[in-house]
């Protein structure tokens, strides 16, 4: 319990729970909640006052007293941990609700932006859109145009297939960047980085 109180205080600090933190650390946050609940349940169960019939049993009293002594049980800290855990669970639940309600709109926004960026890269390599140090390359123009079409064909309803397709698109984009040494062209590299991070 002594270890969990500072962790919970840190998690409940203002600004500690952001969308990025929640999405990046879901397993760790869930384990923290699980550990708090296990400790709370165990301590409440084993340090609770005994029934009158059990209180008269010397062995039961000794066992409870030993648990209280060994655990360093302090009712105030137990209550604080209970309140902090409940508050943290509520904040996390509200954050998940918010993320789930905004999920589809964010999906559509990122999909549209990524598709537009791929079209923009296609135009850059067509030679019609001027960009310093970028030569016309019909192969790259066609490839980025095809990537834009594939991004446009992704469906929110079929998330499993879309997830696999996104991984393939990101890998293909990274390979093309390396093969054609597009990292040296900062504007192109910036657009490609944006597309990879939007997924």
C-alpha cells in the first residue's frame, strides 16, 4: 500500500492523464488499477473486525493481529487509497468514453488528411507543383496517387482489415522513402512523416 499511494497521487495530478498518455500506457494503467483493487480488497477483508464468535477464538484473533502488524495497516491510508483509486477509475473511464465517442470522427479526419497529403506528394513528383530540388518522377507520381486511393478506400466499419492495410501502407511508405532517398528532401520527408503518424 505504501508503494501504491505515491503512484496514485502521481496519476491524479492535473494534466497527467492525457489522451496520448492513456493510449500509450493502457496496460500499465489497468495494472495499476488492478493492483490497487487487489490490495484494497485484501486489506479490508483481512483487517476487518471479527464477528463475536470469531473474536472469542484465539487463533482467529492472533491471525488478524499478525496481518495488521505485518502489513503496517493504517485505516486512514487505506481510506485514502480507496478514494484515490475510485477517482482514478472515474477519470480513466471518462477518458475512454470521450476517446470512443470521438474515434470515428478522428478516423475520418486523419484519413482525409493523409489522402490529401499523398495527392500532394503525387503532384510534387508530377512536376506541376514547384518544390525546391524535386525532379519530375512519373513512377513516384503514380505510386503516391495509388497510395492516396488506397487510403481513401479504408473503411472504419472493417477495422481489422483497415488495421492490416494501414500497417502495409506505412511499411511501403518507409521502403519508398529509403529506396528513393526521399529523407533528403525535407518537405517530402515532413509530409511522409505526418502521414505515418496520423495512422
